[in-house]
């Protein structure tokens, strides 16, 4: 796939799998985050909170792995058929999404600590509190986490719209850069 010291022509298989697993987790945590805050207090709300936090922590771990794979194995250059505007826009969206999949879980963990609630990861283990209880800090972090969630939703929609445009309207093979390798490749 990649030649040491030169830019690879494709994404590493691990980068592709991580892309789709992280995407599936994001498609769960965002709607879960929106719904859980609007549910009446009770068992269902608690379960959704636990799942939201657990999948958020999973996203963080996978995101760190993904950044490591990108640094160590490299990434292919932008798709050659992109216009200058598309190249700038897609690079900005991708890089902001990388930042958000790292920052959003940290914000969630910080704010849950400030609220003095345990972050239990799928009931397997509990993360330590990152800070003492502080209602004011919780409110500030919660607002930033919500704004990050809105930004992330918009970027994910733009990302999906871009992929659909290339596949359905332009009918090029850009989507295959993130799919398992074809036999003919
Ligand atoms: C990539 C990961 C994450 C994303 C995209 C995300 C996204 C969201 C979204 C969209 C909301 C709904 C905000 C609203 O009510 O409009 C939310 C709420 C919330 N999230 Fe996350 N989240 C992530 C990770 C985490 C993690 C790791 C934790 C905790 C460890 C966490 C804790 C919370 C809590 C406690 C709320 C409720 C906030 C409140 O009502 O003040 N999140 N999140």
C-alpha cells in the first residue's frame, strides 16, 4: 500500500475500518444525545445517558487510533477530480471532524466530572473524575458540548452530502477510496 517516505495512493485498510466504525458510533451518539436530554427522568433516560457516554468514550479511543494510523501510514492525496473549492472545503470538513471526535468526548468527560456523575464505559469500568464538582463549570462545558454537537451534525451532513454528490451526480469512484479494495485495483 504505502511506500516508506512517500505518500500512499490509498487509505490503509485499518483507516477504512476505523472510518466506518466511528461513523456508525457518531450516527448513534448524536441522536441519542439530543433525545436523552428531552426524555423524562427514569430508567430509559439513564440507559441512554450511559450508552451516549460509553459510545462517546469508544469514539475517543478509536479516534486516537485513527490519528495514529494516519500519522504512521499516511493518507492519499486529495481526489484528483476535485475542484479547488471542493478540495479546500473537504479538507476543512475532514480536519474539523478529526478535531471534534477528539475534543467532544473530552468535553463530555470533563462536564460529567464537573456534574459529579460517574462515566461508566459499557458497565466494564469507570473513568476517574477529571475535576471537582462545579455547577458553573458544568453549565459552561455543557453549552460548548451542545454547540460542538450542532457543528458536528452540520459537518457530518455536509460530508455525507459530498459523498452522495460524487457517487450519484458526478458518478466518479471517490467513494471507493473508503471502501474495501476492488479486485481490479
Ligand atoms: C464524539 C462524541 C460525542 C458527541 C458527538 C456528542 C454529542 C452530543 C450531543 C449532540 C448532545 C445533545 C446536546 C443537546 O441537548 O442539544 C450531547 C449531550 C450530552 N453529552 Fe455528548 N457527545 C459525545 C461524547 C460524550 C461523552 C464521551 C460524554 C461523557 C463522558 C458525553 C456526555 C454528554 C452529556 C452528559 C450530555 C447532556 C448534556 C446536557 O444536558 O447538559 N458526551 N452530546
